[in-house]
C-alpha cells in the first residue's frame, strides 16, 4: 500500500521507538530498585551525582533529565533518608550543591552492577562497535533536540 508524505507511522517514529525501549528498560529496572527502596528517578539522581559529584540543582536537573521541581522533591526525600546532603559553595555562600553522603555513595555503588546487568541484557546480540555507534548516535540525537526546547 502506498502512503502519502503526510502519513505518520508511529511504529517507525524515532521518538516512539526511543520512548518504548526506554520505558521497557526503565520499568524493569524500577522493579529491581524496589528492593533498595529507590525509585528509578531517585536512582538517576544518585547515579548522576556519583558520575559528577557536587552539582547544583540546575546542573543535576540537566544531567539526570529531571524537571527542576520534581528534582527538588526527589532530593528532599533523599536528604531525609541521609543518602544526600546540601552543601554551601565555598565561592558563593548562596549557592547550594547536592552531594551523595557516604551511605548514598555506598548504596549507589552496590546498585551499579545491577544497572550494568540490565543494560547488558538489553544490548544482547549487539557487537561492541554497534554499542559504541548507538551511544554516539543517542548523544547526537540528544544534542540535535536542543533547539526543540
């Protein structure tokens, strides 16, 4: 069957395919995180801070791809649980940076192998070159979407 240029095949749309794959992987990992008493959003914030310590809320929002108001609530919960803390910046006493506490760092470190396992399962059958290319393309796609904000 011939389609018109204005037709849209959702099943082939890149945003749909990315969202579908991400949702499947995220939902599965979120179930595994329950035994650590963490949500997927909380994990992303912890993992972001482990990767790049001492971030401001706005830096963390960008890095963890989380809305600033939602992020503030996530950080509040994790501070109450003593997994994170807020620190005043040395140079600017008004600015606050978010840090993992020792227990937050230890918990994040314990979960990393599980995160790697879930990624490995999802990448089963991909060659190392395909994985590198996929990562490169996803980063480029992310950057290309900046003007859409």
